[in-house]
């Protein structure tokens, strides 16, 4: 298995599993305590397994705008956007974040499971563009600091005012004296940050380990916890965020995935998959992603069937027990007629059909109590 910059810490303190070919911690103390730490205080995640690339050159902006569905041309320097890139059929190659560092320089972050695939996709479509592409995944350590006390924790080791970084904004900072880029982004639904420790080769991870341990010390008064893949998954599910390979993939288009907001049909230059998505928009989607909350005991899982009476209407793409809500929740695809909130459905759990209902799923929780929009008074 491949290792990240923080493998030495994980090996000593975490439960290691194979995740997309990477040796990653599934938990340290346990999924529930790690999940609650992020929802109520602060937790940190090693995200160095993610893919990271630089796109530079006179045509960098035009190239990326052609590759993804969102409008990269609308970005101001040191800002980022969430988007997807599609194949010619309209299926999602991956979801990713594009950051604009300067007019001709961009930083791209994409999923760990697609590192090789995505970079090859970029390279394979770069002909005719004056753009230089460089995979920097193994040269940059990446860590997420998430939760309502994330800002206070990071400020203790950061030389710049963390509070001035807005959502999806990027800043050049020093962490423990080391150069880093820091963005107010994350995959948990909470307020938080992802930082990229520059000039940190995989073979010399000392800076990454120093910053990681400094964060654990800085957040000790808030009850900080190192978090693994288990909590990362339960947190993103509660927030209604898609996981590539489960909720979205090459056969799923962004309109049925309810990611229409990242598809800018009118942007200049078009994008790969535009014609196919225009056809989908015209004809209407055949299925749509929904959130389901269980009304009977049972924990829905990936692959479980969704039923209405004697008819199988769909399948769960992500599911589990919500640590915050204490009930089973799921996302899955059903015919559009079932999209209305409150609609009754059933999920086949083992050999029985358990009752559930369609609910708001972005997020599942009350945003006045949890997440980055919570009431902070």
C-alpha cells in the first residue's frame, strides 16, 4: 500500500486499512468520538492521499474551463470553486476543487481513488492548449482541520489572521514557520480549513509530522481528536456530500445527482459533456438523488434496495447510522416522482422492508444547530 506523509503517526496510533491502495487510518479512538469531536469542537484528518496538481501557462484558465462544468473564468485570484468534470456522455469523471492562484496559475484537488485517472484525463485533453500540468501530490502534504473550534486551533500555529479567510478563499500562510496554502473548505459540513504544506516531499515528511503534532497540542483544550476515514464518511454523509464511486461515477450525470448548481451551460467555450447534459435537461432526468431517514429500526447500507410497496424503485448509494441524529440515514437514486419531501419508502435490510421517508439531505441535520451555518450567538 502507498503511504502518506503522516503514515508514521497512523501506524503508531491508528487502525490502518487499505483505502484505494493507500494505508490510511479508519479510526484512532473510534468513529463516534471522532465524529462528535468534529461536530462539537475540532478534529483533524490526514488528506494527503488526495490528488493535487498544478496547471500553469497562458491557456491554463481556458483549458480548465473546458475541462470542468463550473465557470473557472469567474474566479478571482486566491479563490476556489467546487465542480465536476464530465465525459462526453455527461457522466462524472470526478468531483474536484479548482483554486486560482494567479491569472495563469491554478491548483487542483481531486479524489484519492482517481489520482492517476484524473491526471491522465487532464493530460489527454491538453493538446492545443498552452498549459503545463504537474502532479504535485507527493510534494505537498494535505491536512483538514474541521469543526467549530478549528479557527481557534489553527490560529495558535499560524502567523496570519485565520479569521480573515472566507469560505472557498485561499491564503498564503506560515504554519509552525513553514510555507503553506490554506483554504476555508472541507468535507464534513462544518466550518473548517484544508491546508497544503508546500515543499514537503513524501520521502521527507518531518514538516508534516511537526505541524500535525503541533495541531494536536494546540487543540487539546478544545478536546481535539485525530480522525480517520470512518468519521470522515459519517460526517460527509450527514452533510449530504457525495462520495465518488458511491453516489457519483462515470455513469451518473450531475443533473440527476442534483449538482445542477455547478453546471454553467452558458459559460464561454463550453465544456466536455455539455451537449449530452443539454439533452438530459431537455428530456428530464430518469432518476434523482434523494435523502432517506429511517422511521423504523435499521441501518441502511450501500447497495441496499429501495422499495415502494412491491416495487423496487432504487438503490442506496451511501448509508449508515447518523451519530448526530441517532437514526439511520441514506442517499440513493429513485424516480423523480419520489423526490417530494415526506414521501414514504422502504429499504430492504436483510430480509425485511424497513420504513423510511424522503427528507432534506443537504444536510440531514438542523443547520441552526450544526454545520458551518449554525447560530453562533
